[in-house]
């Protein structure tokens, strides 16, 4: 189905779940001189997170690129999984591979925000031929426990805006200190990405079971790292975007990533926390420059 600026596509996962994708720009990767861009959202987020960025990148100003944005199972317009144990990074990584096969994507530039970046660590090991280049948005091989506990509390707190109209102010009260650069329009756009409007109520647009595993975390939890998986990303051009006020990706981890991958391009999204809005000034230009460098080196 064609929408304003994108077309909607449904396909089946390997276990038969109906999954959703948006395609901006040309609908066939074979008709584009550029590689397609595949956008992978965070834990509880969906394809709407990338709407403004995808509109820009698919426009003449942004390079007339094909941009594919996915809803993982249990998020957005993808079906909720009756087996809640399937809400894992390995299962979702396999769904991404299935999406690329269904949409005839043989190689792409991938942009991974938070959970999406963790999925890319696995894809780099499992299907390196699928990956042309990677943008990691505020994620790396080491996740800061304090930041993850904050996400645990936010997603499992059981509170939501009182009304759809209250949602932007609600989000600003929660996250405004970490995102001083955002204006009123940005908070409205964030609310429209996170919630769906049900009869004037703002309802989180994901299966609440996705956040439940975070309840097992405590201040004493030891989180595993992904340094071995990160090494697989060294095969590909890599851009790291870190939010200036991020609580999930530390500056120390970003520096260690740079030490282990000297070719990595590393930038900071000023005035943003976890995870940066990529269509704003700064990150948007960084992505365009990175894409141009890839094209020049190809």
C-alpha cells in the first residue's frame, strides 16, 4: 500500500508471523545506483522512528536513496508473537535476514539504533556478505548497566500519558534533561513514533512482554560484552554516533571501539541522549558524509 512518501509491505517470518516494512524512494533495489539503506530501531521502537530521516535520504537532497525501515515482531504493525520467548536479539536478527530475502535486498547499508545495533553485531558474524556498511546509533559492545536499568524502569513503570495530546509533554518531562536540543515539534514527532492513538489515548506501540525480561536486572547484574562480535564489524565501513548525554554508551567504550577499529568514524550528537534522533542537524549531515565516502571508495 502506498502512503505519503513510502510504500507498505508485509512478509512472513520463518515461523509464520506477519511482519511489516516501509520502503521509501524506489521500491526496487535493482533500479537504484545506490545500495539500499536498512534501518533497525531500538528495543521497543518501530519504523516510525526513522520516518523523517528516510524521507530526507530518499529525496533528491538526500541522494534519492531507497530506505527500508522495519518493525520487529511485536512492534508497530508487525504481529505480536504468541510465544513471548521469541523476543530476543537472535530471533530478531533472523527476521532481518528474512526481510532482506523477502524484499530482494542482497547487500545494504544498515543503520542500527540501540537494539538494532546489537542485531548488527550478530549479522556481521552470520551474514557478512549482506552488509556493505554500518551506522551504529548510540550502541556498542559494552552497555552501561545504569542506562539499561533506567530503560527497565521506564518501560515497566506502567505509566503513560493521560491523553494523546499530553504525550509530547509527558516525554519531555521524562527525557528533556538528556535532550535539551529538542524543540516542541521534535517531542511531538517522538510521541507519534512511540505511541498509537486509540480513541484519544496514547498507547505504547509494542507488546509489553518485550520489556519484561529487563525486570530480572539489578544493580548487581553483570552484563556480557560483545567485543568478539564487534571484531566482525571491522570488515565494513563503520560510523558510530554517540549521544552527548548517553547513559547507555559511555565515552570510554566509544574510545575503546575507536582503538580497536582505527578506520571507524566516530561523531557526537550534541544535546542528545539515548538514542539520538538521526534526522536532526549534526547526525543527518554525518550520515550523508559517511554515505558519500562509501560511494567514493566503492
